[in-house]
């Protein structure tokens, strides 16, 4: 996937409990919430391409 300037926005509604769980996972990896979500999704995409 080619890196470009990040200008696109994805909005996602989740429960407060889910958001807390994702924030905790991101903090454990010393990542921002956005960076953690992007990293998880990139890994999933790579798995699916194989």
C-alpha cells in the first residue's frame, strides 16, 4: 500500500466500553488510538492478501 498524505476520514460508532478497550490496547503499545486502529487494519489486510 502506497503511503500518501492522510486526508481521508473514517467515522465509526462503537459502544463506550469498546472504545475504552481499544484505548487500553493502544496505550499498552504506546500508540495513539488512530495509529493503533490503522496498524491493526493494515495487518488484517496483509493477512487477507496472502
